[in-house]
């Protein structure tokens, strides 16, 4: 099973849920921290690092001596990563989506691809828990290739938990696409509800079953519960606004270790998710 932990906004508690769920389940788990702009799952898992490598993406480079300035590469590129102005050829590597089309349409074979570093990926473990994360380089603004590289490390013999980026844009799609279930984490505030509505719309377009965790529950705003009831989204867990949980988080300590009663609650949460995934599979095969 591949389970994504997502949210419409940052700061709702995605990493808290992802790391504590993984630690509660114990063996046979892998966490993929796909929040490559600010990965922080390692602060709670504290893995032993086994391997680290640079992640590159191919971008165009033009040999001006061979180029005839025909402009076919610029005409093809929808993202304007290559432009031709008379005798001047400009490449904008930051805009390139690495499709390789420019190298194929060039009649003079003047366009080749070179590697542009995106960031680094790290693989590690803590006991039997496998852990993967990545971090984008400063100045890089295109996260999906790095996220796909992290997802390529998923181990099919394990339960994979993806800590997705916040929001509803391309990085989120890259992280949650083709997963079995999306567990959305939100907070009981008007801002939390607004972003949750957007996240639900995205997940439904992707056709992935979903459920909800309400973090810092009991703050007096009922809009999230009303939305979930109206839209038929199951609330699978509520985490109260508890000073002990906040203090543990501030120290980088998982709540399932500081407050042992939460271990069973997270195990029960996974059982509910598993049941819904099985029901969804049966409905698809019916």
C-alpha cells in the first residue's frame, strides 16, 4: 500500500501524522519525505544515513557554431526555455521541463542536453524503518522531478507513507498521484477549511479515496466537521490541542513515544485506512 499524507496548507501537522504513524506501525514501513522544499521528517525519525547523491535534470545547451537559427526548437517549446531573436539564441534552464523535444527537432543537431543539479536525495534507516528524503538547491523552483526521484525509491514489499508537500499545485500532484489513499490533515480554522476544500477537489479529480485527520481539534470552529459531513469525507482521527503534544514536537520527539497511548490510536487509524482501501478496490473490481 502507498499512503499519502497531504494538506491544503503548511503547518497543519502532516509530518507529525506521517512520522508517528510510521513509528506506531513498526516493521515493514518506508517513509518518503516528498516535501523537498523543506523536508523535516528526519528530525523525528533521526535515521542513520546510508547513501546520498545529487539529482540532476537534463536541460538544453546550444552549439551556436552549428545552429542555423531556424527557430524550430523555440517554436516547439511550450515553456519558452529556448528563444531565438535574429542571430541571438537564449536558453532559460529554469523554465525547462526536460522533455527533450528541442534536441529531436533541431535539423542541425545543434541542441544537446546537459545536467542541471536540482538537489540531493538521501536514503537511510532507523532499525527496520526505511527513510528517504530530498532537498532542493537554493534557486531551484521546479520540484516535481526531485519528488519523482524520491518516489522512485519506493519499496514494493513495504507499506509506503508519503509526506507530501503542502498546497494543491504541481508538487502535490507529483507526490500523491497513483497512490492508494490520501490522508488529509487539517486544522479547525477558517483558513484550514478553505485550503482543505481545494485539496479535496484535487484528490477527487485524481480519483483517489481520502479521509481526514483534524489536528489541534476542539478549538471551537465546527466548519471542518460540517464540510466533512456534507461531502461524505470520513474523519478518521482527531488530535486535540494538547500542550504535551506541542512540547514533544518542539523537542523533535514523536508523540507515540512520549505519550504511549497514542501508539494504539495510530495503529487503529491505519486499520481504518486499510479497510477503506480494500472497499475501494472491491468496488473497482465489481
